[in-house]
């Protein structure tokens, strides 16, 4: 787990708004960073490596497959987690409610 993922996990494991989150959760052949089962929301924390090589294409295929399974995907920049953890948690909670 990267530092941004660890910081986010410390916030999500407190069950904000009563929501339960799982970390490093398997979905099909994928392992997602975080998952909120009640909202069917996948949360991915993307570092700079996700901008390089074939990562953008791979991420796009993964997202499309998860959406075909009835899941929503929220991708967050690792730098945003580091700079504004509370803002990121608020964005996650908003996504869970929508």
C-alpha cells in the first residue's frame, strides 16, 4: 500500500457516514484499492505511474469492465489525497450518496 493509500485507508476505516469500505478488494480478476459494497463504488488512488506507458489504456479497460459489472469507479490522484485528505473523503462520500 502506498502512502496516499495508507492515509486514505486510515480515514475510510473509521466508517465515515456509517459506510463500510474494504481495502485491496478482489473483483473478478482485478484487485481494487478500495470498495464500498453498499454504494457499489470502486475507489482507485492513482499515482504518476498511471499516466505512463500503457497504464491509461489498461485503466480505461478495467473501468469499462467494472462498469459492465454494475459498479461505479472513482479515480483519485494520489497528490490530491496527500494535499487535501478531507476533501477527498468528502468527494468519496458524495459519490457514495449519488
